[in-house]
């Protein structure tokens, strides 16, 4: 028998008859062989009404049962699932368990949501640079792109684009990242159509589910498996505020230092 709906922090492996109401805030497919189109596993990040998050997954044998239901931005009811220990070395979210779909799992789409889709967990740049960010978990970043350089290299016998970029927050803190493949292609295509943000309107990037890596003792942010994604100048309240402050700074250089002292507080 399925009991009342619970929040994500309440679930545990003691039973399977849980029922939760969550938003699918991230969803991706994993291919066992990158040269073949067949999907070997589907993973997702689910968020409840209190902002708690958990990783969910289903194995290849169950994909056909659920694949058409999954869509980022959907609000869903899920019941009769398994709860397993989160033993991944790369923890995407801060939850000791993961949600595993089984043959008895039931899922129903309730509605699609709008601006509350993302469930951002922004890390301040200063926390990132001073290593106050939890290195075991992913985090989100928002900043103005102030530098980029593209290059090409060869990986696995195939050419891929490599893009270096720096982001800056409103306090002038600066963090760096190296982008590969799809991220680099996506950003390069955007820059080709809209400019580099130096002469025209600023380009603000939101990086979701990033991780910290070190090079020469310096922290950089990079992607975490396939969970990471990038939003370029998205039409979101957090980004509109950020862009508005920068536009004011660009239009009035005399007030630049005062405006930059406003740090985003999410």
C-alpha cells in the first residue's frame, strides 16, 4: 500500500512504498558506447517543494516504460521505487541515497512548471576561490563572460573544440573554466551570432551542476559527468538582475565601483 506523500529527506531503503511529488530539474541519457545511439541508462535530478534534491536513475531494461514521460520542467508523482545508497565518487547533489526506478514504479505527470524549474544552488565566487565550496558536491555559478579563447585538439582520434573562458561576478571576482565538445560548440555558435559581449550587451552564463578541479593549485570549475549544463543569457529573474547591474555600469563608468559592490545574494 502506498502511503502519504513524503519529502525527499524522509525516504530511506527500509521500504519501497514511498510516494513523492517532485520536479524534474535535470535529465540526461547515458550511452554505453559513444559510437552507438542506443541508450544504456537514464539519469535525472529531482527536487521537492522544499528544495531538497536527489539523483534518480533507471536501467536499460526499463527505459521503454518511462522514456516518453521524462521532460525537464515536469512536475511528477512517483511511487513504488527503490532507495539505494549513493556511493558515487562524484556526488551531484547532497543526498545520501539515490532513487532507482523498478518494474513496479509508477509515475504520473501532474503539470509543467515555469520559472521555478531550475532549483539553483548558486555558489559565490569568493567561496569558490577560497575553497569554502564543498568540493564533493556540484554547485551553480552565474557570471559575466569577460574572456574567451577557442582552440581545437584531438581526443580519441576525433577533433573537438576547446574553449577557455573566464567569468566575473558583480564584486569583480573572477573564475576560469575550460569547455570541451558540445559546450564549446554551443557557446561558439552563440558568439558567432551575437558577438563576444565586449562591444555589445554583456553575455551572462549560468553553469549548473559544476565541479571544482585544480590545476597548479588553482581552482577551476568544470563539468560533472553529463549532469552539467550551460544557459546563455537565459530569461530568468536571477540573470535579469545581474545583467541590469552590468548594463548600468557600462552606461555610467563613474558609478562602476559603487555598483560592483553589490554582490548577488541568492
